[in-house]
C-alpha cells in the first residue's frame, strides 16, 4: 500500500501534464500531505485566442470601374490565425481562401484584400495580399469575385466552418447580421467630404492602438455623435494605422530660446508689425537651404514671402505681381533650391480625386535648429507690403525659436 500511493500520484500528475501539453504551464505547490510528500499541479494558461475583424473597407472608389475596392482584416487577438478555408461575403456573393492557403495573420497584423492588386497599389501605395478579381506579386486569388454595394449592405467574415466571425452593416442597408446591433454605420459626409473616395474604418483605441469592436455603428470613424473620435474622414494612401505612420502625434522635448512676434491693431502688415516675423524669417532663409516639407507655406500670393528664400528685395526691385507664383518658384530654383508639386500622375486611371485641396500649414524648420510657426499665411492679404498708408492685414502671431543644441528633433517646434 505504501508503494501504491506514490504511484497513483505520479499517474495523476502525468494525466494533468498531458491535458496542459499544448499550453504554457506553471507549477503550483499544494499544501503538504500527511505523509510529507509534495504534489505539484499544473496551472494551464494559454495565450489569448485570435480575433480577426473587418477593420476597414474601401467601398465607393473614386476610380472608374472601382478596381481598388478593398477590405482590411486585422487580427486584434493574441494568437496567429490561419485563413485557409475562410471567406469574405458581400451581399449574396462569397469569396473564399483556398483550403491550402498559407496566409497567416499574426497577432496585431493587418491584411488588405482587394478586387485588383495593381489598382489597389496605385491608390493605396502598398501591396494587398489577396484579391478576388485579379492578383499579382504572389498575392492570393480568392475563389470568386465580390461586388461592394456603394449605397449600403453587409460585409461578413466567415471561418472555415462557415461561422460568422465579424460583420459590418453600412450605409442604407436594412439587412440584419449576426451579432450586429442597431442602425448601420455611416460615413462623415458634411461639407467637402463626400462618400466617394472615402475609406470606411473603425475608430482606434488611443491607448492600445487597436480597432474598437462593439458590433455597433459607433465603432466606426464617421460617427456623428462622437465629437472627439468620430466625424473623421480617411482616404486611400493616408497613414494613421500604427504608431510608425502617424496614429499618434510625434512628440519631442528640447531646450530652446523662444521669441514671439505679435501683430496688433490690424496687422502684421508693414515692416514695423513684421519686425518679429519678417526679418527673422528672412535672416534664417538667407543662410539656410530649406527642404520640403520643412517649409510648407502658402506662397501663391506673396512674392516677397516666397522669395525670402532667395531675396525679398530682388522681388520688390523687379516689381513682381501678387500672382507671380511661377516667377518666385523660378527664383528659388535658380538659387539652388528644390520645389516639389503634388499632382496626379499622367498615366493614372481616370477618376482620381485631388487628395489635398488646401495647404494650410504655417511653419518652417531650418538646419534642425531654427523654426517658426504661427497663425497667419505668408500672403499679401495677411501681411501686406510696407507702406505709409494703413493697408489692413490680420491680427495674429508667430513664435520663433532656436534649439540650444547643434542638432535637435524636428518635432520640438510643435
């Protein structure tokens, strides 16, 4: 009998170990038994399971024939998820990953699936890893094509057993979907924001950086009721998916010398009002080669501001007009500067929208040490040329600062 008890304990321990073989194991010590033996029982603890969401969708493309329609899958769980046998459903059509598919979504990993990988590449500037109409560059071709209804519908993700994993109800849809609660999600379409060319995307938790999932319309970034995290527009090619591409603002801290220039009583208009802005900006420019996008200023109406990088006095002597944008650009180029324009490529498919309608930034950074940022555009409307007669202008200010180190973080100015 004395030898039977230890044997039974060993067998029991072996059985428990077999149960926890596929998971992480921690041994917990129990209270000593009457005969003095110590028994260790395994505590079975595995990683959190995988959880794959439909995190974004490009449904109403701005490009003719919509070859770049796409759906983004995002694994927000703690384990890798194979996609073999899984399916995407849009309306009554279904596109499946092959049962032999090697696609695997690691924890935190995202994957775009599109109609046409080449069209997607032109719009988004990155690669899709699967497609339902045309695939290249080793992207996986799904079993069938999908049609994403621009006006509204249901997108669903199904696992290999055809169980609903996630769903998105959007637009004017009146359909129901397993797990979805309440009205469909909507885009933000007020003012200049139109549905065409917008990417539907979930809100992102500001702490974890992962998409929010409560199976309701307010999970999505077009949410009108959410003044803090809703009412947001996203277009193809924009960042903001991760810390590395702008999900959180860049931050930095530097020791710097500050100077503030204020235009009071109607101005920042003549040299007297510009004493804090014009001369520092011009003196900085005279000894520095600025680089784009380090000087994203509104130049089109102010030859003297634009040509501060070359010579403001030269612009005045030659009598440049307020519409001489090309002349100013030429002066900058002839002085050794480089000027870049954003434009749709000549061979781009028809239908592309202008991504940036306005340039509204008012700052400059030079030599990684000097910077200015303010409230007013460097235009003749905001900062008229010097004159004895009152000419208007705007009330505003600029802060000018010099970093105290030889080379500083570009983010310190903001």
